[in-house]
């Protein structure tokens, strides 16, 4: 078979532009449409006339439009049965009504109370004085369905914490006279907007602006569209799940091993955090007089406890959005504790003490009860206020003062409260 004949057959089978075997004297521009049973359908439509016959069309004379169903040829005997609508002879029984300006070559038609039996292809015929032609090559396909369309939910902007985004819910509106009512889980009774698409169809939409945070990650936004129908209504839902990127949160340190540390004992610290995208880098720091010093990189930090490794540590979790430090954990030869998660209960006791040289001094005692995040632990480390923390329920000298001297913080022997 010759290549040219093969190409022609493909064009005819595919319905490509130019594949129609008839001359396009009348060209109709209307999209293929979907309608909801029990509602109406607005058919956006315009037409043009071939330049060779354009002079036969006189807009100053009456223009008649005929919509035929299934079959395009109305000039043959007995084929008037295919006439579905005639603008020259409008009938109350016909669900179609011409609302376009025919002399202006606008054939927009309103199809009322449409139902499933109206699913078909429709041909437009224009008659005006000497001009009579049918758009044989440009039928309008109408599909009527019983179930409404699920609304579309879209997010514009970056889904990242502290970013402002606009969430839009939109639904097809084949009947602009009775548009769907949209609502969603974000906000009640939002204002509706109806826009005309490039093909002449309509879309109804609502919008919501919001500033994202990590708590919005995984949030499912649901939008509902309720279509009014003759004798009732039908509803469809659409949803979208937010995937918000955020910096590490709830970064913490866990210690495995005994709560009482001995010299030479192995200590394993592990760091955990939640983030989207997941944490890409864990770093460990030791607090020194010169500031935090990086000592290790990785999720787990193992060390051997001795006098050179005791001190304060924290981990840092980092991803492409940001970073976060954990609370500081203090390792001492009598145990460990988390500095910024202590609960300390104070009870002050005043007692006069007689020294050998008969000078009166006042000591202020503090009873302390301390809990760490993991479990009760013996402590021997300075707390954030500079007080000395020992094991639970001990008497500790807080300040040693003389009437004319400056108060000095000193470590003193402990004694049990009576």
C-alpha cells in the first residue's frame, strides 16, 4: 500500500483535523461537553462561514439555527425527525433555548433539565436568506452522567514551614445558572468565584490562604461540591494531603547503660529527631569554656567515661530546611542529668552556727528533690543557677556569709536533715 494512502486512512480513523470528507462550509467551534443529569448545560458555540460563501450570509436578515441529533442531513426528505431544536419554531417541550446572538455568529445554547437520554452528538445548521449549511464535520458531543465530578484541590507555593500558600478548590460548572456550592474543612462559607475557561465552559472555585508549620504536615484538606438538581442535589468530595517540609523538631538525647557511671565504663548516646525531609546529619558537641566543640558526627556517639570525657554534651539534627539542638546532658562521676528538664523543689532552712572565735555566721540550707527525664539519678553538677546538686533529699550549704564580707559559694559537707 502506498505511503500516502496509509497516511490518509490514519487521518480518517483518528478524526484528525482535515479528515472530514465533506467541505467545511460552516465551521462550529464548541467543545465536547459533560453534563450532570437533572441539571442544565450551557453549550458555548460560535461559527464561521467559508470565505467563498461569506457574501451569502446577511446578518441584517433573520438567522435560523437548527440543532439535529444523531444525523446531520436535514435537506433530505423524511429527515426532519432528527430535528431537536429549531429557533424559528421554538417549542415549550424542547429543553434547548438559543441564548447567543445568531447575526453575530454566536450560537451559544442553553440545554435545560438534561438527562441521560440526551447523551449524543449534535449538529448545527444555519439558514439565512440564500445561505444554508450544516456543520457536518463539527458535531458537538454531549455526555450526560448521573454522578457529579469530584472537585480538584490544589496548592500553589512551596510546602515548607513558615511559607504562605494558597489552597484552591475548583469544580466544573456546566450549568452556570445553578453553580455548585463548595465548602471545605479549612473554613466555613468561603466566597465563591466563577471563571470562564478558554473553551467557553465555566469553573467555580474557592480559595484559602494559610501559613504552614510542621503541624500541617499530613493534614488532609477536604473539599465538597454540592450540585443543585431538579428535585434534589448531589454531592462529591475531593481531598489533598499536605506534605510540609520542616526543620528538625523534638530533638533529644537517649543514654543507654547504667545511671551510675564508673570510670572506664562505656557510654552510648543516641540522638533522635523528627523532620521532613528526614535528618541528613547528626552532630555531637561538647560544651567547653571556648564554646561548643564538635566531637563526633553520626546518629550514635559512644565514649569511655573518665575524667577527661565527663562534662556537658548535646546533639544537633540538621536537614535541608534547618537545624535544632537537643537539651544538654551532663555526665558526671556520680551520674548524669538533663540540664534544662530538671524539676527542683526548694525549702529553705535557717540556722545560727556558733564558731570558735565567737563570731556569728548564718548558713542557709536548701533541700532539693531532682528528677531527670529518664529516671532518678544521683547528681553532682552545677545547675543553671550555680547551685550544687547532690543526690535526692540532701542538705547543701547555699551561701556562706559574714556580716561584712561578700557571699562566697563554697562546697561544704552534707548532713542529713533531722
